[in-house]
């Protein structure tokens, strides 16, 4: 029984290697691949067996480049995983984290516009500690994901992340 499982695993690995998929830029992402026929595909973390592969449609193959694990672009579009993002300015788009980005007019969560959040002055507060939930700051305030926290402007410079669930502005504790 164990020998047959090993043989099956070896055969699957050989077939995957021989399918000709190569990472486009493995320094930036292990999820974007080019097939031996030239198609661009997305497979989360290169896990073809469990997550499958998804064609990235409408790509200009000559100008396609990987931004980070989940974002890529070409001369005409920005892509989140295998989806083209609508209403994005390709020239000004930048990834903030793996699943967040911004352009001159919008902030994006994946491929969705985060309504009411300005990209002006946008920065991630907890980028150093990726295990903490995502907090953003911009000209309008401090946000947890897409919800504005009730931090007064004079207390913004005192905002601290205490642990995985608690933050403070020096006067209040948020969770």
C-alpha cells in the first residue's frame, strides 16, 4: 500500500514538472506562472494539486510583470490573483501588502475598491509585524481594514498596537 502511494506521488510530481510551468518571478511571487505554451496562470503558492490553476485572461504577455504574491500588471491592466481589477490607474498602482493596493484615486482590498478611504498619505501602520491584523493611516484617520477607528487627530501619533487584538491611542483601547 505504501509503495503504491509513493509511486503515485512520484508520477504526479513528474507530470507537474513536465507540464512546463515556470514561475514568472519567484523572488516576488510563487503564484504566477507561464506555461510552456506561453499562457499566464495563477496558482496560489504554486499549489496546483489543491488549489488548481486559473488563466489570467486578457494579459499582454510581453509587458506582464509580477508586483507581489497576489498582484501583477501589464501595460493596460492590474491583476489581483487571476482577476483584472476595474477602475484602476495602472501607472500609479502600487501594492501596499499582499492583498491591499492603491492608485492615485482608490485603495483596494484584493480587487475591490475600499469606498470612502482616500489613498492620499496612505500607509500601513503594522507592516513590520505581518501577524497583526491590518491597520492603515491616511489623511482622514486610522482604519482597521475598512473601518475608521474613533481616534482623535491629536492622538494619532500615540496610536500603538498592543497585541494581536488590542490597540490604543493613549486614551482608549480598541479591539
